[in-house]
């Protein structure tokens, strides 16, 4: 969608410095943009491209405005403003309604006339698809499942175990909601499966990335509160609770019955052992292993930063010697 910079600035609610009559139609990175496209600068690491960019305009902060040779859109939060600009320039197609002839709908399923069910979908009995919901091709909706108003299941999403999905939530391809949790009892040197008879409750405005799995509760529910954002390939085990507006990056694994507070962030590759409680406003850096509850807000890290292999090998040897070194130090201090 094309619009003038003046129109774009007005809709974004930001200050324009430059020629408002210029027409823009797309977005691109600073070093690849051309006339008719806008870009943004949020990370100082990319400042070196600002002076030479061929973009028609750049979204940036006040402190960077003097460094640009183009028109600028001055924002207190350039990344968020850029995101809104993308939505304006690349509007999503309007919702469809109806049921594709190649969908399979069980008797007793309830589908609002304003919802859309695409080809290859299977909707089982007593499932409820609310107004404006959009089910892309190949989705499986189990018995008793509820998909909230305006929610979108992009493609090949599976929702079972009478799970409830709130309003305006987005589930990307390959998401599985309501799969069995990993419940096993050790009996006479073998494993016996513990039946998983709970469900999943997901709030409003939740987004879940491709191939992420949210297991049903063993008893009760696995709960994801409103506003949570979960990346691709995340494992959320049975009876986990994730508080509102938390964000979980890719390849995180959250073990069963852990409670994560509100407004938390877990960076990529974090592992969380089971039955822990993490307070509100906790931020855990990438590849950390969380082995105990966290009761205070703040940032937490674990693990060894990347280093040259020869140095890492020397350090690894010394780590093995720490216990004996501490014992020797204690003995020395006793003799003083």
C-alpha cells in the first residue's frame, strides 16, 4: 500500500522532518533500502549505514536525527513505530467467512457464520469456533475445544484436550496445543504412563510460534495468560503457568508445574526445571539453566560465555580443581 510520508507520519503519530509529499510503498533494511521505502534505526550497531542509505525516510530517535541524510520520522520507540508502519504499508487481507467444501465438520460442532474454516480442517463434536476466527488449511480442532473471537490458526495447527483459546490470539504453523504431558511412573524397572486428563487455557492476544508445543495438564490446566508471546520450537510442559505479557524466545524448555510470573522474558535456549516459581519482571539471559525458584525481579544469567577453545580447556581443568583449592584455602586460613 502506498502513502505519502505526511500521511504515514500522521497515522503513526510521530514528527516528520523532510518532504511530506514523498510517496512510500515498502520497508527495507538501512543498507538495502531504495527510493520509495522506509527503514529504521534502533540499534546503534547499524548507525554506520545511516549516512549512505537510499531510503526515502528513516524511523529513528531524536538523538540520531541529525545523522541522517534523508527525511526522518522521529520516535521515542523507533522499533515499535517501525512495526506499526509495516502494518500500515502491508495491510493483511480482510477476514474470510464460511467453511471450505474440503473441511470435515462433525455434527454438534458450532461455527459462527463470520468465521472461516479452510480446506483440510477437521473439527470434532462440541468444538466452538467463535465470531471472526480464521482457521487456515489442515487444522485439527478436537472435541470440546473453544477458539475465541478473531483468533487465527495459520495452518496445520492442532488443538485438542478441550483446550480454550482466547480472543485475537495467533497460532503459527505446526503448533500443538493439548498434547500429553511427559508423565511417567517408575515401576519394577520400567516406565508406566500416568494418564494426562487436564486441559490448556490460553488467554487473549497470545501469539505462539511455529512448532511450539503446549502440553495439557496432568490434572487441571496448563495456563498461558493474556498477552504472552512465545517463539518457535518452545516446549511448555504440563501444568505450567505463564503470567500475562511474558515473552519466551526460541528453543526454551519449561518443565512441568513451573509458574512463571508476569512481564518476564526468557531468552533463547533457556531451560527451566520443574516445580519452580519465578517472580514477576524476571529476565533470564540466553542458554541459562534455571534450577531453583526466583523470588525477586531482576536479570539472571548462567552458563559460560563463548571463548577461544584453548582458553576454555584450561578453565575447564581449573573448574574441576575448585573443590580441592577451596579445601586447601580453608586449611591455610585455619592455621593463621
